[in-house]
């Protein structure tokens, strides 16, 4: 598990909101040294993975580094500048300053020591000019010995409000998550939250396996990314950063999910100052073949199986398997599936089991790639047989095969033989001990000539005879 970085990574970060009326935007990454001497500015390898900008001071007073970008400030509007700084020793002092075209002000630095501290300054255009150009700088007053200041997430914005407001953005609302029919992609949508001061600029989408997971708190001034590495961590606790999109997008499709898997998504708003809103969450299960019911209904000597699915993904179909009491599972049929579906589907299959009274059934759901999964088992108990019965074969007449069904109220030694009109036995179909219940056999008369024959059932003291016709 990667640790959450508390502050920004290597690249300088000075950004301007374009959300509210009067805000200015510009490329604010270029800083220059405003004094001659031993000061130096670095934007790489600065406490690797921690801060965006460093400034090494000498012992002169009111040292300053300035940004080349300028800001158009309407009359009676304010330019607000905010930065976070930390020093290399306890005497470290830092501040932000604003230039109105003739004078710098806000140059008084505060002691920040070795603790990350927010430094702010605002300046109003009271010149009477419709628009006046302002510039910003980062300041350090004289210190007792050489100091390095580390800056992070410097923000400047124009507002008609005198209050400097860098607060967490409002969270997004209305988060939804919808799976595609294959269960391989989940689309997350939301309504952006806003920030009254600096404006939300991006939304972060995090994912964790499982339903209704508790979203983590993202650290303000922390950088998070989908790629990890120098761009910021891509994991937060056991959550994964799956998307970062610009404000206004309000949708993200996650293509890295697995079918039949539960997920929770958390969406955060991020503002210019890398403050984060609280999360808005939603949970979903990517589409599987989701069996919602499986039942067996007995109708005399038949069993009607019914089942329903809520969703299906790559569903080739269902093998129907049956087991008689202590016997083995056997496939007795197949029902085609609906492939991919996110709507309920209903299925039926009717079986006329033989060899007993008590049976179990299960479904073998098969995907197109050959993978499969078994359903829970259901039981069916046929109506008890109250007497010996030998049924008429079907079809009759036949050529060359026919089916003979019979039922036994108790287990018994059973024989079934076929006789011609002369009373000669021409075939033996059954000679075995059989369980009570319903039974059927198939007879192939291809070796016999056309004509009338008799088949006879003997079971204990019971005997029954019926006639069939072979018609070739």
C-alpha cells in the first residue's frame, strides 16, 4: 500500500480559477529572482516527492521571487494570493506580496519555522482605472542565517469579495454507477460541486471492491493520479484512483472492472489549491449471470423446472442436470441463454424422470468461453405410486423404436418380455430389481418383422400384458 503524499510533487503549481466572473487565467509557472545575490530557485528534486518550488535566500532583507504573469483587476476588485510555505529552520519567514504597477505591498513576512503554513495577501484596485495590471511575488524577510523556503500550491485569483477564501470545495451530488451488459465497464456520473472562491477544477474518481465501502479522506495539498509515480499516488488506503477529469465532464467510464464483482465508487472535487471535498459515493455490482429464482414443481409423474435471471453476461445457456437419490448427476437437457442482458429473463424445462420418486436438479450455467458455474440444487418428490401400472407404448404402431413406461408402488424384481402371436419370446427388455417409482425403457424392433406383438410386465405377483404393432 502506498502512503498518501501530504504535499505536491515535483512540478510547480500556481494556478488561476476561471470559474467566477472577473477571474483571470494565465501561465504562472515561471518564477524569477527579484534580487541579485546568492538566492536560487529550484523546481526539481526538491525534497523529492514533497514540494513544488524551493527558494534559497541570503541574509538580505525583503528578498523576493516574482512571477512573470500579470493579472487584470477591475476597479474595486481584489487580487488574492495564497501560498503554502515551510522553511529549513526555525527562523524561516515567508509571505506573499502583490505589485500594482508602482509599489509592492504585503512584504511583511511571518515566522513559519519548519511547519507548513498558509500565507495570504490581498490587494484591491482603488486607482479608479477600469482595469489595472497586478503582479504577485513570494517574499522572505531577513533571517539570522541562510534559509531555504519550500513553496507549494500558490494560488492567485481575482474576486469582487474582500475575503480570502480557500476552503474545501463543495462535494459532488447525485453520484450514479451503471454497468454495461457485459459487466466489463461501469460508467459513473455525478453533478459537480463548486467552490465559491477558487473554483473546483477537477473531479477524482476512486474505486474499491465491495459494496457500501467507507470513502477515505484525501489530504489537502496532496496530489493523486491514475498513473502513480512522480505524478502522485494512485492508491489511497485500499482505494484506487481510476479517473481524474476536468470540471464539467461529470462522467467517467471505468474499463478496468471484472464481471460479477461488487464495487464502491467515491467522487471528490478538487480546487485550484488542491483542497478536496468530502466524497460522494455509490455502489454497484457489475453484471453477472444473476440467478434470482430456481424452483421445481411436481405434476404427477412430471417435474416442471422454472428459473429466472436478473442479468446475464456472455451466457451461452444452461445444462439441466438430474440425480436420482444416491445416483450420479446426469445431463438431461439444455436451454439456450440470452447472451448479454440487463433485464429479467424467464426459463422453463419439463422433465419426466424415471427410476424413483425422489430427485434433485441443478443448472450448469455455461459462458461462451466454456467457463461454467452451478446453481443451488432443488428437490422434487413425485407423487407416490399407489399401484402397479403398465402403460401403452408410444408411438404405436412404430418403426423401429418405441417407449414403454411403467410404475411400481414398491421395489420388485421386474421382467419385461416381448412375444409374437405364437407365444414365443422374441426379446427380453428388463430383468432386474427396480426401485419403486416411475420407469421407462426404449425398445428397438428393427430385427423383427412387421406384425402384432405382445409385451408383458411381471413384478412379484403382478402381471400385465399389452399389444403393439411394428409397421415397416
